[in-house]
C-alpha cells in the first residue's frame, strides 16, 4: 500500500493556517484601530511644531509619550499573536503527526 504524503501535508498546512487566522486578524485590526485613534493627536503635534505653536522639544516629548503608549498597547497584542502562532504550530504538527501515526499503523 503506497502512502501519499501530499494530501496529509496539505491538510496539516490548512489546519495550521486556520489556527493562525485569529491572531493575524487581531494584529491587522489593532494596527488599523490604533492608527485611526492616534492619527488626530499625532497630526496635531506635527502641525503644532510646524506652525511653531508647540516647541520642537515639546513636540519630541509628546511623540515619545505617544510612542510609549503604543508600545504598551502592542505588548498586549503580542500575547495574542504569540498564542495564535502557538495554536497554528500545534494544529499543523498535531494533524501531520496524527496522520503519519495512522499511516504507520495501517502499514504495519
């Protein structure tokens, strides 16, 4: 009995990709929402510096502060993305190894 690896590999790949989608979507959503939420403030800082209503030093401080806020938000997102990546690897390997074990049992 010949063993066809390609369908099993395809099934495992599909399982891994499906498991990764929630984390990838969460990252995309976060980037969009964060960009929209912060666009006004960042634009105001840039325009304030450009029109000299805000000093360069104050503008730099405000940009740094905004950057730190985004980094702390991104840390929470990183947990979600890491969990999705782990789920993807687990789904891929679980499906692949399960299929290989079944094939070996049938071959023996």
